[in-house]
C-alpha cells in the first residue's frame, strides 16, 4: 500500500468537484462515490479519480436515474 494516499474531507471534495457539500453526501449515500467514515466522511484521492473515470460522460443530476449524456 502507498504511504502517501491523500484523504479529503467532504468540503474539500465539494471544492474539487465544483459542487456543494450536499451533493457529495448524496454521491456517498447512493454508493456512487466511495468514502471512509472516521467520525466524519473522508474520501481517498483514488476514490475521486475512480469516480471521475467511471462516470465521465454521465448525467448525475438524478442519482436514481444515472444516464449517458446525449
């Protein structure tokens, strides 16, 4: 395992993704973005990269109805 894995808080992830904190919590609760909970949610840097790669080209406006952008 890598010794230098960066871990982000929800507000930091929101800033990285350009969304609000509520959107990050929704992504986590729907299982779209993986996180670790140590009191508060933490998101490893690789989870953000995996999320961006997996959902590139998708409309995530409605997390119950994720679709390709047309």
